[in-house]
């Protein structure tokens, strides 16, 4: 009678041990993936800062390009009026 009780206890301990091992492995995999995601997020942050710096350096240039485009449009309209005669 006692032998059956102890064998059940050993079986229960073995199941608990394997359950804990599986949980530890799963947590280790999750932490490894989280570290990789953190590294990728840091790299993305650097990339966003680079793009932001490049975009802000173009702020004055975009205004000049828009002004030039408007002037070209006005000149084209004037030339069309002269060519068509209206």
C-alpha cells in the first residue's frame, strides 16, 4: 500500500518537473524573441531618425521647387495664350 503511494508521488513529481522544464523553455524562447524585436526596433528608430533628418533638410528645397513649378505653370499658360491667340 505504501509502495503504490510513493510511486504515485514520484510520477507526480516527474510530471511537475517536465512541466516546469517546458515552461522554462517557452519563456526562454519568448525572451529571445523579445530581445530580437528590441534590436530591430532600435535599428528602425535609427532609420526613422535618419529619414527625419533628411526630410527636414529638404524643407526649404521643397518650397523652392514648388515656387519654380508655379512659375513654370504660369509661363506655360502665357505661352499657350500667345500661341492660341486668346
